[in-house]
């Protein structure tokens, strides 16, 4: 078997910046790395940066010295908490990468990253396969129609099975997953990959940390399987691509270039998902994955124009990726820099964002000056003069913008679709240790809320406590830790508790007339509110159906604010009302005495009375739970689930173990890690994520309301 050494094909960063725009947008890739926790996202990203010449030393998650996991909490825990961005170059292409968290508590980072990316790499563990968070991030990517590649990692691990994972991806994710590589050996015999496009075997020289890629003829023992898999690859691509089909029918075979072009068209159209494999930790398979990013994932010019609407007329507006077009950029993340203050991460969809210019925010109806522009590499910044269409970078100087805001031109405005974030499922009370710490606590919480849209803060009027809501125990723990370390706030925190919600199960209506003297002035308003249930998870819908010449836009705005006040504070308890259609059907006005204050108060009271008349109930967060356990302990695990009000939805054999899928109320899962270890003598593992809110059973509702 002959072999030929091929040197590293990545290009170094030096001397490259001067050719910034001459490359053209066809040579830009905006990609994300998405996966379940522990699938190897960060390790894969570190290898990409090393082979592309962006870093000169390999960082390891277990050593706490990775570039992308730069927060102290990330280094200590060996997990990704916040999405980190960087730029590298490969095959003369600029690759902008966002490495996202895998833990369900930080799913917001995945959501906002996918909103602004053109392509993604889904990393799957060769042993674990499709896991709960794999399904979540895949569903998020599908909702934004993001083209994807699949990288099956950890092929050197005991129990790794390429075919089994591909089958799971097809069955559980509904993806048209097509291998373009096969593993050259598995488990401890994993040596490299078989490239089905060029029909070569690739190995990665250990002495060079995998930098040197050696190309070989395919071993005789694997040739039949490789030819069969290539035939399947050609067939699948030909089904979607007439050019490939015509060439195949005329010539009976396909050149690598024709097949590669067909795969690219299939990926860009979201018709196929190519599958690659390797072991990032053992430095095998990453360079071909980088090649695939360049060859198959779309450039900003390949994706459809982004859509928004006119902030006043509501008319749909499309923005093409074009430097000469009107500025259209989306703020998708905020961060606090110790030196620069507030930093906003932006994706420019059209036009050019320049340092020193003013950008208009249609939500706030005001302009702010762009004080600085930066290209980001994890926690370091590189100052630049402009961000062009299709690029991702950071902005300093925006004092009032929030996540999801649009930056545009005032004379040609557009409001791009905002990012939708999940509702928090847990909360905890915090209080400063001294009166002097109150201002520091308020400032720290405001910074955390700015950065993290799934972190909610409100005051409990009954107890006077400040309440922080988040996506889980780990999320709240990290928020508390950041308050202490980053913001130096001395605060006491209570135990995490479940964030219930309220909703209505019937139609209810009420009229409330507010007529009082306040501060020597009469305030009058009457509001009739009708409430009715909507689909679970739909949130609240507000409608002003009342018409009255004296019911001005200012009064209408006051009514909306009053309705929102009532929804946030709840009726049965302190939990917010959701999944409700709230309609204002009539109003009473007085030309002389009607005021904003009166309408806001009347709306709040009418809403509360209408909800009371609509058979209100409590909703509790339900978690999707996956438990992987040896078969010997199945009886104990299932019995324990039943005692926690859990419902088993599926059981799948995974080698010598069983994977149990079920749905369990979050309130029943406190301390579950200790319980499952005790039940299985430490041999089971589990993961969970919030999937829905369900009505709390009557007896438990009474118990919760009488606490």
C-alpha cells in the first residue's frame, strides 16, 4: 500500500488581513459548533484553531487551558458556559466560528448563535450518539434553517459505532444523513478515515500532533464497504441534483469535483447532511472536517436574504448581503468587558458598519454612535475600522441596545426578527449582606440580565426580596458565582426553587372602573378585559379591540402596560400568567379626568378579576429525562421514576445498557443525581432538559398556594 505525505493546508494569519475584502464574501464562512454536553465541541474547536494556525499550542478541556473556554467557571468545571467567537483562515477562506455550550441550562447561547450563523457542525459522541441536548440543538438549527455537517467524534472510544450513530441521526433527528467518510477501524483500532469523495484512506501522523496527513490507497479489507458507501452517496446526491444525475447517467461515474459540487448544493439547500468522523482528542479527522466547512457550508451570499419589517408600517423588508445596501445589523449578544465596558456582538447582514458612525435603533427610536469595532478571539479583541456585510464582530459604545435589537439607517429603517428565548424554570432569592452592598447588587444583576436574556430579576413585593430566575440549578449557581467573583458583591442566596406559571382554562371577563382623587386630582378610567386560554407554550397575546375617540394612543399604551403588570405579578400567587389571549373589549373615558395612571391601574385590576373568573390553574415545568443504566438496575430506576410522578416514553437498548426516556416534573428532580447514584451504585448517568409546562394536580396546587 503506497502512501504520500501531504503538509498542513491551513494558512497562517500573518499577512492576511490586508486582503480583507478582496477575497470576497464567497470566501467567508460563519459557522457554529453545536452538540450535547461532553460530545467534544470545545476540543474540536481547539484542534481547528491549531491546524489553521490561529493558536500554536493545543489546549485541553481537562487541563483547563483551552482558548475558547476562558471564564474561570468554565476552566474549573470543564464545561462551556458562554458562547465564544473567533476567526481563523483555511484554504484561503475566512472562517468565523462560534463555540456554543452543550449544557441545557445555557441553551440561550445556542439559540442566539444559530440566529446569526450561516452553517453549523453538529458534533456527536461515537458512543453516546444522539442525546437529549443533541435533539434540542438540532431542532434549534432546523428552526433557523441552518445547513449542517455532522462530525461523529470519539471514534477511538470503547463502544464507538459509526453506523449506529448515523442510524440514530436519521431516525431521531429526521436528517438525511449521508456518510462522506467511513472510519478506518473503530475503538482502539481507529487509525483514520476513508474519504468516499476521493476514494482515499487518510491517516494522521501522531508525531506531528496530526498536522501531517498521509493519504493511502484504501485497504483491501475495506474497499468493498467503501465502494458500496460511495455508491449510496452518489445515489442520494443524484436524487436531489439533476446535474449530478445527468453526469452519472452519461459517464457511469462521477469525478470528485462533480460529486463535491453536488454535495455542496445539497447542503446549502438543506437537502442533505454529510457525515464525517474522527477523534479530536487524538488529533484525527479534523483537517478533512475543516476542508468540508470550506467546500460544503454556505457563504453569506448562498443563504436567502434576511427578512424584517418596517418599524412603522409593518411591511416585510428583505435585505440582501451587499456592502452597498442600507445598513442592517442584529445585536445577538451583550457582554461586559472590564476595560471597554458594555460590548455588543453583532452580525452585519447588509451595508457597512463603520467606527464613529451613528446607527439607528428602531425599537428605541434613537441613534447611538459606534465608538469602537472589534474582531473577537475568545476573550481578546482586535480593533478594526469596519464590519462588512456577512461579518460578525463586536461593537463598543452602545449604551441602551439589548439582545435582539436592530442597527440600521434612520432614513431607511428595518426591524429584523428578534430572537425568542425560553422561559426560566427555576428561581432563587438573593439579598445584600449589608445596606452598602445594595447598589452593587442592583448594578451586578442589571449587567447579568443584559448579558443573559434567560436571567430574569424582579422584586417580591410581599417579602422585599430580590428574585433571580434561570434555566436550572447550574445556571443559578453560575450567576451567584459571577456576582461574587466578577462584581465583588457580598450577597446571601436562598435555595433554588421551581418557577411555576399561571394560566386560565376557561373564558373570563371583568370590568373595573378606577375613580379616585390622588394628590388633589381626580383620576378616572374604566376598562373591560376578556381572557381566554391559548395553546400551551404560545405565551400571551394582547389585543385592544375597544374604539373610542377619547381613547388616545397614550391611553392605549397605558392599558397595555397595566395588562403586562397584571400578567407579570400573577393572580393565584407571585407566578406570571402565560398562554392567555387578553382582549380589551371596552373602555370608559372622561375628557377632563381620564389619565394614564387611571387606565393603567384599571387595566391591571380588570385583568386580575377576569383571570379569577376564568378558572385559573398553576403550570409546572416538565423535564425530558434520559437515564442510561445497566439492565440490572432497570426495575429500581423505573420504580423511582414512578414515585416522582414520571412517565416513561421510551426504552432503547444501547449495547449492554438501557436508555430510559421519560418526562418528569422538575419539582420532583431536586437531588436526583444523588438518588440515581445510590440506586445504581454510581453506574448510571442522566441528562435532562425542559420541554413543556403542564397543569399542576389539584392537591399539589393547594399545597403550593398554602405555603
